[in-house]
C-alpha cells in the first residue's frame, strides 16, 4: 500500500516536470531578444538561418542592392554613352559656361560649371558627335575651384568658388569646326553606379592644324595681293615672282628697300595672323596689349618720319623743279619709281655703306616678331615686350631717322647746284635787259649785249650741273637744254 502510494506520487511529479518544458515547435517560433534584420523577400535557410546582406536594400525586392558609386572613378563606359548621357535619364546638372564661341583643340581649355566646388568630387567629360562618341580619359579632365584670377571669373561668367573643368583637347577631336554635344557629369551617386548629375552644351570644335593652314594661306594671299597691286602692266610671270622680294615690296620713294616700311609690314602681318588664328580657334576677337600697340606705333611713326625725311632730302625744291621743267631737263609727267633694283642690302646700308644702326633695328625687330609668335594667341592681350627691347627698337628708329637727316645726299648737292645756275641765269638776263634798256627778244640778241665770255661761263656751269643731275637721277640732259632762257 505504501509502495503504491510512493509510486503514484513519483509519477505525478514526473508528469509535472514534462508539462513545464516548452515543446520543440514552441522553441523554433519564439522570437529572440535581439533579432537580426532580414532583407525583403529573404527566405530561411537550412537549419532556420536567415542570410544577411551588408549592402543597402534595393528598391526592387527581387534585385540585389547596388553599392554607391565612387566619385573618383568613371561611372560610364563607352558602350553606355547613349543610355547614361544622351538619353537624359539622369538628373540635369548645373549650366555650363564657355568663354569662347568655339572650343580650340591641341591645348587645355577651361569649362565653367555654375555649381559650388566640392572637395573630392570630380567631373568627367564626353563628346557626342551624333554618329560617334568619345569619353575623355581621367587625366584629361581636371576639376578645380574657380578663383578671382581665372578668365571665366574676370569675364563675370562664373563666381569665385564655383567649378572649373579643364579639358585637354587633342587635335584629333575636331574636323572643320564640327558641332558636337559636350557632356560633363559627376559620379558621386549614392544610389548606384549611374552619373549623379549630367550637364550638356552644344558647341563647335576648332581644328588646330587646319586653323594654322588657313592662317598661312591668308598671309600668303595678303602678301601676293600687295605684289599684285604694285605690279606693272608688262609684268611676266618671272618678273612677278622677282617682284615678291620683300625689299621690292617695301621700296621707298627712291626705289630702294625701306627698313621702316618693311618692319611695319612684318609687324602688321604677324599681328593679323595671330588675331585671325584666335578668331578661327575661339570664334572671338582679342584685345591687343599696350606693348603691341606701342611696337606698332614705333614702327608706324618711324616709317612716316622716315618717308617725310626722304621726301624732303631726296626731292628737288619747288623752284628748282619748275626751272628743270621749263628747260626740259625732266619730263612733265611724273616718273614712276622702279623698285626692281631694290635689294636686301638696302635694309642695312646708307648710300652703299653698311649702317650698324639699321642692322640693329632689323635684328631686334625680328626678335620681337619671333617672341610675339612664340607667345601665341592666348597672350595677345597680355603680351609684354620688355622695356629695354622697346627702348632699343625706338632708339634704333631715332638713330636711323637722325642718320637720314645728317647724312649728305646727292639731291641736296644737286639742289644747291641748280639754285646757283638759276641765279647765274637771272644775272645774265638782267645784264642783257640793262644793256638794251628793255626786254630782249631772243638769246641771240642777248649774247652780244652781255658778252661771249659771260655766255660761255654760263654754258660751262650748266654742263657741270647737268653732270651732277645725270649722276643723281640717271636722266641725260640734251645739249640744247643747256641754253639760258632770257625771254
């Protein structure tokens, strides 16, 4: 009896223990104290474990999450150009501003973006030709902050601390000023690998070497046009080619090569070539620096003063010219100067003698032109000729003109000789009138009145003056033109 009672108590205690323990199903469905997050649509794995993803959740429950793009890495591949850039599917970026109408190639070009500059964010670039596309290499598109010294800021196209993208434009990107679409985009997209912002602008690309060829052709045409305008009617092809000699093109009133005219012509053609090159490359005109204007002014003023000096010192006075016309020593029609005898020697010599000041002016003129061309079109508005060089060029011009003023010429001697002969003629006429006490009718009547010796003295002096005249002008005076006019 007692044994049965103990067994019954033991059985009840054992049943109570089993009823207090949770079942296996209850254990698997009980939530944990710190549950792990599950991706949408995730299913339990083997043994009841749920797989976890460290990436950000995707918008679509059936697609894996995509990591945000790196702002320093290219996020557009060449085959994705149409989808990522041309299609316009991505957000539109800030406006693009250009300082020129064309984008020049074979150099670095600054492109402005009206967006604040952000450290660590870089811009990438691409070009759409319509049938072809091109993505710039990472090193060919450099992003930096706009400062007060940048031309885009100085032209009030950008504000300081906005963004400038400097593109390295190779010459093979352009052909005959073709119009393209330029894209600038960033890759700091927090939601995926597509561009975050895309900006675009339509612009023409200027080919560098084609522009150079066009400028060279322009200068050649301008030079040929000068020679063609100065040609003679009886020019043959051979004589026309000889007339292209710069010494003949820049010949002065005396038919010799003029250094000041040559320098002015060379400076003018060089500046015109650079301005045209800039116009072809950028589609805009450029200001000229004060140094270039000063240089052109020195050459122009020097050429003008030199021409005036030559005109005064290498031409006959009005009285002497009228006397020569009356006596038939020179033709009534103005003689056309023949520049065919002009040579390069005329640039460096005065009356056949080497002139060091002319040579100095010539050399430094070439140096300045070389520096101007080397500086290129981008520095026309800021190109500075050192003051010492300007001083040397100016001093050479002053000495060159001063030498013209102090150097005696054959024309000055001729003027003096003709003036003396005119005086003797007036004395002979006055003596004949005084003897007759009235006007004489002819030279034959005047000779007996003044005496044969006075007449022969006049004739001898006239022969001497005629010899000087022939030496200076190359015109031979007929013997009949040596007679005095007493009527």
